């Protein structure tokens, strides 16, 4: 009996990588308390402004008629859910996994996990899009309509100031303190404090504490997470453990083929423009 209990406890015990980098620096992240969100979408507006993207009309409530996904022009979105406890608004963006599947899948290291917790993309990308298929949350988005496509996703405002210790734009913009920025270890402690202080207000689960090995964004909710759009079947194993064997078995021609086709398409378009 004690052995079984010990096994169960071990399964729930956080791995070191969930809280800090290999160098020992603690990951920073954001606690999202969905019980506080009013759906104002100030976070969307601030994100767009910080990344020079089209600023959404936050007064347009028609966007809540459907469940939106992030895109190359919207790195975060807020969706509305009707539940047995009333209306719940949920912010969606990259979760910044402690051990990201996208980073492990990237063969040219265009995806990088920084010691501070942010997962970012750079121009080393060759367009294979393995990061997209390896993400358990379907977050990385590819600019299919661009002649020089990029992968777009939330970078925790890393280039905008996060790397220097500044708070992400969405957190600063939130009027209801739905978003709390800090070290993940401290955020988990705060999440538990809120749960224990008001046990009837929250479900007894912190999404992202251990899911997929732990993420830098963690969530509290008044209703089961499955009811508000969260994937609840992702497990607690970090995704690189699933993908490593597969990636080493992929023939090099399949890896380079997308980049070859992209280059060929670009050259063809350029020749057509010159002929005109």
C-alpha cells in the first residue's frame, strides 16, 4: 500500500526542469486566474501594440461568437465560455513549456528555450514546420502568404523587454489583475494559496503546473478545465521525450523538402515578375 502511495506521489512531484533552467536560473511566467477575467481583451490590444501587429477592436463583442485560435497577426486571444457557473473568459497564447516539444523538434535551433523561461523563434528557421506538429497546444503559426515566412507565436515579450526583466505587455495592461507575473515557483505557491483560501471558488487543479512536464503559464479556474477549452489529455510527460526517437529516424530528404519547395516557389514568382 505504501509503495503504491509513494508511486502516486512521485508521479505528481514536479521535476526540476519545471521551475528552472539547466543553469539553475528560475523560470518566470504568468498565473492566469480565469475567475477574475472580464473579457475586456486589453491583453490582446497591448500584445498587438507591443509587436507592431494590427490592433484589434476590443469593443467588438462579435468575436466571442466563435472560439478563436491564435494566428500570425494575433499572438493571444480571449475566448468566452458559458458554464454552469456563468460566463468564463480564457486567454490563450503560447504556454512556454519548461521542456518545449517545439525546441526539441527544431533541427536548426531556430526555436530556443531561454534560461528565464521564454520560448522564442529566430531567423535560422528553414521552414520545416516540425515545431507546429510537435506542439501539444497547436500554437506556432506559419506565415504561408509571405515570401519570407516566419513562425509567429507569443514570445513573452522577450525582445520587447522580458529579457531585461520587464513585465510582458499583456500583464501590464490587465485591469483586473487576472494576470500575475513572477517566478513560476512563486506563482504556483500563490495559486495554491488562492485555492486553499477559497476552495469553493476554484477547482482543485493548477493547469500547467505539471502538464506536459510543466509550463511557464499556469491557470486557475472555477470550472473543470475541459469545459473551457483546455486540453486535458496531454499528460505530465515533457513532449521531447516522445519526439526524440522519431526525429532521428526522419530521412534528410523529408526534412529539406519543404525548404526546397519554398525556395523554388520564390524563384518562380520572381521570374514571373521579371517577365512582366
